[in-house]
């Protein structure tokens, strides 16, 4: 039986302020077993990328938008750390980093390219995906089980238009989510940085295990 995880596990962070989350999952916690399922989005290169294109690869997914003035830069920096620390694994072509924008209406190919290039993202191994907002949000909420919302009202400030998960998801070669990890330290915990570092190290270990 596939292991489902409830929405209460998910992290919803406004991009103007960081919200709390569960502690980093213990290393001994069993893997999740939840298939991502089908999707078809557009990569910053203009190429269509589907779930089938990622089959045979281990990949790590993140969720951001380029205008975000809250946690998104930190999440992207964490992905950059993975790009650096897993450079050898990425060179094999069997590992990918995949960033999904939660603001597709503004994050067109030009915006994604500028954002990715400014952060040194390898265009071959670090993909940036966009598409229709409704489609992307449904993908995040129903298939990745990650919280996402468009904020409404006159008080919404530029760069804080969306609340969304800041977690990283680890997907195996068959397209099944195996784990989730914090994308940045949780300041609600005194040892948040230690928890984050431990989780990031565990993520890198699990990537290497899944690549075997």
C-alpha cells in the first residue's frame, strides 16, 4: 500500500515572511512512497518537459517565484548548494534539479532564464519549469502534496503574492516521491540551522543511494 502523507505535513510560507514547519525528518524515518504522476510543463529553454522525460533520473524539486522577496532566494541557494556538492552525480546525467515557479503568469521564459543565469544554474542539469498557473498549482497541491496559494486583497505587496511550500522533494528514477526536506533553516527552532544541515546531508546521502 502506498504511503500517503496528510496536508498537515506541508509547509506554507508567505514570501514576505517565513512560516514554521515540522522538524527535519529523522534519518531513520522510512521512505515515502507516492508517485508524482503525469505532468507537462515548459522549461526555460522553451522545451516541453514531462514526467516521462525525468524517468530514469533521480531528481530534487523546489518551488519558488522570481519576484519573491521572502524565502525563495534561500531555497534557490540551497539548490545551488546541491548543484555544487552533487556536481559529480550531476555530471553522470542521472541526477537533475528541477525548480517549479508558482507564478507562471509573470515567470515567462525570459524571467526564468535571467533568474537562473544570475544564480549559476547549469541549464543542462538544473531545469526551471513554468506553465499555466492553474495547472502548476494543481500539480503542486494534488501531486506533490505541497501547499500553494495566491494571496488576495489590497494589502498584498509586490514580491509577496504567493504563499507556498519551501520544501524540497526527492523523486526516484521511477517517478515516486521518496522524501521531503527543508529548503532553508527553520528559525522557529533554536537548533533550526543544525536540523537543516542534518537534513541537507541526509538528502545528499539519499540521492547517492537512489542513484546506485
